[in-house]
């Protein structure tokens, strides 16, 4: 596998393959001079290292060596299994933290200046900072709040899915859909085509979709979760491509979408057309199946003690999809939370929709916590 073509990247960003990273050949986007303080940027689902393209040049210009890998299961990184029937252990959070430590070792970087994660990359960044604060001394979480390490008390019986299915209309939670055997094929080989599916999916979760007016949910119950848009709590018998299809933007909306024009979306659709989605979906299976919680109880009672920051779009329902997670992050999970910024004009894809304020918040945080 060759690195992403330079013509697909903004000036100042390079791409290469780093071999021998915890069993992976890891695809890495890079900006800035090696030897400068390093920033490690971790993408989410269904994204790639490419999702950081709009902020990397400015961070490099500010004096940082900026690193954005395609994480395990994604893009041009190789060495992971794309099968459903595979060992999920490498896809657990501890395995993903191990990947990042191995990447830094391969690059001869003993300590980054900060780790930054978006979406599913946000908890990876959080666990990096909680488990190895000596290597990750600053942490920025974006779009997905970190509610802390799981406790030892057994969870009460979970009847949520039966309650969701009993609603009118019947519903299901998207993460449990993502954990099903058929989800990968239904998205990868969807009737409208992969490019159109991703266009509708990204649009539906962005500030461009007028229904994204998030509010706090009171509890983890079917009645409360049913207030979420259908990309989070789906119709029971629909696939994700069927869920987002009614919200496909018009030709005029596509033509005027400055944060994700067609040539940039084509990078995503070409990568996922080759790999499918199963690598990223395996992350969800570790979460919904309880593998992460069982392993991470080892850190029960531990908190993130390094300086931390949270950034999300003001139109992002993701900050509330787990009730009370945002409040718990600020009050309990992080001892040095220095800010919680909700960016106007951005939905879930905050660093792509509104890169300028994201850059400002990142640089202000890094300056405020300078050694």
C-alpha cells in the first residue's frame, strides 16, 4: 500500500507508511518539522487521518510537528483483519493506546506535547492520557465526552433494547446496529452507492442539517434516547444507508458545501470503497459487547490528571448521546479540565466544518499549558 497521493493533500502535509507499529504498517499524515513538539491527532468513524487536513498546516506553522495516523481498521494502514470473525482484542481501547505508543516508538518520539482525539478518537486520546500521562501530558477531546473509567459494580439488567423496540415506531441504537454482522455489507454495498451514502451521512450529522438542535437528555432510557436523531436511534428495520437517505442534500447544497466539497468527499469514498467499514465497526463491537468495560475496570478510580480541553460543535447531538457524560467529564473524570468550547456553526465534524475556531482553541490551550 502506498501513501495517499500528494495531490489529495493541502500544501505542507506529507504522507508516508511507518512499518512495524505493533504489527501494523501505519499510514501517517505529517506536517511540521521533526524534532519540534509533537501533536498526535486521532480521527473517529467513519473518518480517516484526512479529517485533520484543515487544521494540520496551521498547527505546524505554530511550531509543532503534527502527526495524524490512519488508526487500526482504517484507510491505508495495514496489518489488521477486515473479517467479522476475528480477534477483537487489538481493537479494544488498550490495544489502540498500545498502537499509539508503538507509533511514537517507531518515530523515536518519547513524549508528545499533546494528544487530540475526535469522535471515537476522543476516548482513545482520553485513555492515552489516563494510562500514560508521562507520554501524553495534555489531552484534547472533541465531540465525544469522556465520562471516566468504569467501576467494579455489576451493571443492572439492560432492557433498553427491548424498550426501544417497543416504541412507536420501533427503534434501535446505532452502536448495536454497527455491531451486527450485516452492518458492514449494508453500508459498503448500499443501493445508493458509497459516495452518496457518505454524503448523506456527513450532511445529516453536520450543522447544515436544520434538525441538529441538541438538548440535554435526562437518562439512559428509551423515552429519552428516542429524542435523538435517527442517525443515533434508528428505525428498527432500517439500515444506516436507509436511515440517512431521506436527508441527502440537494445538488445546490452539495455545490455550496465548503467544508466538504466533492473532491474531498471522494477521498473518503475511495478509501472506504477499498477497505469497507468492518475495521472501524470492530471498535463498536468492543464497546457494545462489554470487552472494553471488563478490561478498563483495571483503572477504576483513576482520572485524567493532565491538563484537558473539550471542543465540539454547538449543533452536535454527540455531546449528549450518553446522558450526563458531559457533566461527569468536567466534574469527575478530569481533574484539570481547562475549558469546554461549543463552536457555533459546527455539527459533529467540528474540525472540518469550522477549522478556524478549532485552531484558535487548540493553540490557546497549548499556550496556556506551556512548560
